[in-house]
């Protein structure tokens, strides 16, 4: 007799780095930097792919709270501002941890700047072990160095951990040939190569992050987190966002 059970969806990816910009945690344009319901919605999406058996690393940004470059405009020394930005990612990471744990997902937070009371230090082999044990690993404090970004952190961690892809969750639904906010005729790419993105000067990630991905052949999927089940669709390889690859 044929098995009448519905086919379970096949994951396209087994290990992913999910890059969340800090802004995705904000509720509305001028809402709280970390909005409870928004945070929960994101964590439910993370749980969804975790339940599919995907090994999930999260690299969280801090732009909803502080960015070194913005601080510089207000007279804060760039290096100091960057450390403030890195600390902002720690706040966001703890919020993610708390919410995911409440949803029943085991997590570990690893920080690139040692702060033993609140997070483990970043140790690659330990992170691998957590993933194998089904824990979501949240990387905070960026690379631990000023003048870098959390996009670069995502590129670095994805390379170190041999993740198959970076899922770059944003508020736009992919990469366009020009700014879709300014130009209504802007066209979204379904996929493009790193070289094409470079040639056309498309802003996929900052240049350090971008070249790290290109050199190590780590594909990047840029997609809109607001799309229903967006992260799930991404790991199942459904058509969503823009895939940048070699
Ligand atoms: N940052 C840094 N080094 C890193 C990662 C981040 O100095 O390796 C600082 C930098 O000031 C940055 C801020 O932390 O502006 C927040 O990170 P990011 O701008 O990448 O956050 P996102 O835009 O993703 O929210």
C-alpha cells in the first residue's frame, strides 16, 4: 500500500547563517528599538526552520540602537562608537535568546568580546557542537573589532562554520538595479553573480563582507523578513528575494 502521509518538505540547506539587521526588531518607523510582538514574530520564524532540522546560526546587528558611523556624526570617536555598536548587538542578541527560549528553542549566545557573565566567548568548535546538538547559536558583538560590520561578521562566521548560505533578512524584498524607493521602474533580480553585482555596483553588502563571501563562495540570499514564512521559504529553496552566488 502506498504511504498516504503528506511528503515532508526537503530542506535545501542544512546549516545556515541568518543575518538579522537590528532594524528588523524595531516596531514601525519610530517604534521601540526592540518591539515585543515584532521580536516574537521573528523568533517564530526562526523556530520554524529549527523545527525542520536546519542548523541555525544567527548574526544580529545593532543598528536599531547604535551605529559607530552615526555616533561619529555626533562627535563620538569612531572606535568608541563602534564598540558601542557592538554592545548594541549584545542587547539585541539577549532579546533574541530570551524570546527563542520562551518558544522552547535551545540557544547559546557567543560573544566576540568576552563578557563571561552574560555570554559564552566565541569558540568555533564549541559553536559547531552546539549546532550539532540542535541549539540555535546567536553571535553577538560582531567580529569584536571596530571598523567592521555585522554583515562582515556573518560572512566570517559562515565561512568558518562552513554554512551553505547567508540568509540576509531585511526590509526590502531583494536586490534591485536601482533604488526602488526613488525609482518606481526599478527591477528586482531573482539571482545574480558576485561579479555582476560588482560590475553594476549593486549594494548587496558592504565591500569587506561582499568580498569575503565572493572569495569563499558563500552565497547570499537577500529577502524581506516581512514576507510570511520568509525564512522557511528561503531554506526550502522556494522563490524568494535575490540570490547572489558564484
Ligand atoms: N560593529 C563593529 N564591528 C563589527 C560589527 C559591528 O564595530 O565587527 C559596530 C559598528 O559600529 C556597527 C554597529 O556595530 O555600525 C552595529 O552593527 P551593524 O551596523 O552591522 O548593524 P545592522 O546594520 O546590521 O543593524
